[in-house]
C-alpha cells in the first residue's frame, strides 16, 4: 500500500465514522415538523464529535476526539398506559423471544464508534510510521475486539440477525488481527505496516456492513469513546543545536574542555562487512540505516590539575528521538563499508575522534522531526536537530 492509498484510507475511515451513525432523514408529509424547527439532539448524535475531522486532517491540524454524550437522547423505553396494556394482553398472546438479537444490536451500537476511532488512530500512526502510538492503539483495539468476540460468540440470533452477527464477528476478527500483527518489540517494517493497514480496512468495511443491518439508527453516542490522538508532526525544541554547531563542556575533573559536534547525516539501505564472511547487511523492508557523523575534540588543558586526557561519550549516550519513539544506536563490527564507526576513546590534548553512529529507523522518517540527544557526565544533555544546519 503506497502513501496515497494510506492517506485515502484514513480519510475514508474518518468520513465513515462521521456518517454511519446518523439517523435517516425523515420523509416530509402531513404531521411532520417544519424544516425550520430545530432538530432534536438525538438526530445530531455523532456530528458533534467528528464534524470537520477530514478537513482538519488534510489541513495538518491535530485531531483529538473526546468522549461526549448526546443531550436529549432517550433515557429509557416508553412505558404504555395501563389500560392500553390490558387491552393488548386480552387480544393477543405475548411471545417471549428466544433469541438474542436485541443484545447483539446493543453490542454493535455501543461499541462500534470506539472500534472505528481506534482503527482511525492506528491507521494514521502506521501511515506516519509512529511506532509507539501504532503499537499502543493496536493493543487497545485488539483488547476491545477480543472482549467483544467473547461476549458476542454465545449469543443465539434469529435468521434475521445472522447476517448482522456475521458482519460484526468478521469486523472484530480483523481488528484483533491488527493487534496481533503489531505485537512484540520488533521494529516496524513494510510487511507488518501493510498487513495492519489491510486488517484495519477489512475491519472497517465489515463494521460498516454491520451498521447497515441495524433496524434502528443510533440515537445516542456511547458515554465512553476512545480518544483518538492522531500523531501529527512535532516541532523540535527551539534550543536544539544545528548540525556543525559544536557543544563545549568540561570533563569530570574540570581540567579540560571538550568539543562535541554532529557533522552530517546520510542514509543507506545496505552495507558490507570487510572480513572473511563478506556479509551483506540489508535493512528490513520499509527501514533504512541512518548514519550520523560525530566529531569529538579535546580542546586542551586548563586549571591546575595535571589531567591532560579526556574520554569521549559512550555510544549508548547517543539516542535518536522521532515522534515519541527513542532509537538506540546499532553496534557495528569494525571494518564495514560505512566507514569508521564511532566508539568511546581517550584523547590527548588537541586529539580528535570522528566516526559514524548508525540507527535502524523507518524509511519514511522525516529529518525535520528528528533530534539526537547526548547524555554527558555531569548531567548535561545537548540536543541536535538533524533537519537544521549552519
């Protein structure tokens, strides 16, 4: 699934969410209210929650859907008058239904919105390769779908309700598959992203079919709706350093000044090991190796201490942050086609150490949203913005 298909699917899910649950318009005729009169709150239902969602998404604005109940909705069934009930009892035999059609319809009506919104949230996180929100929303979607499968499976429905149950069951199975696809801690790759997006699409289509088979439209939004926080681009800190900007700090003893700088960034999908194995290392589909060149310099001795050497930061001190996900450097063996790897080392006065730090990241990663933080001895932690340069 390419980028345009992913965007189109997300917008389609949003639009379906905002339109599926509206009651059908009433037919004008004798005794119907004047069109100029205000409509009851129940007829507006979910429009108060998802109105303008697609415009906000296309415009790049943050979408945050919060639980809200619809005012004015019926709070309970209408109770017929006592005399009317008595007459009906005399003229007809009350048949107690043997099926769970109403219970099934209630499950669909009360949980369909939450399922759809979680699916929208997950689809957008997948499109953006936002790994943490993708896994969190997938886990929530799977949990809800599994619970509903257990609750709906034992329900006995009539022939009229069999198609509704089938559509709802298929939707829940597809949504559960989203969570199963994204389980674990392995990095996202194109195979898992495409599979999860397809499962979201199938689940939403089956859920739409289920709503079309309901006899009555929804009159009230559920009290608890999962908030869908679409992870749109985040700005890097204003004080983040640009590439080629050095950060100067003291060593532990305060006897020497050290300069640290990120010089350049590039990416590659493959590299080679220069040893007897001649191994070729290829990035997973949808991923790439991001190379950041680091330069550390011992600027020289100061003060009265006789310590003239310094130690550069450890490899683990460098972390890359992108859209809420933190990436640790890849440990490289010596001698690869990538060049000299960065390692912690001791430097004499005016000594210099350069080398590449490598991160395994999504291929769709946007450098303008990436930062690298270095945790130094003494508590300092300078941040560089990879999309900025002097």
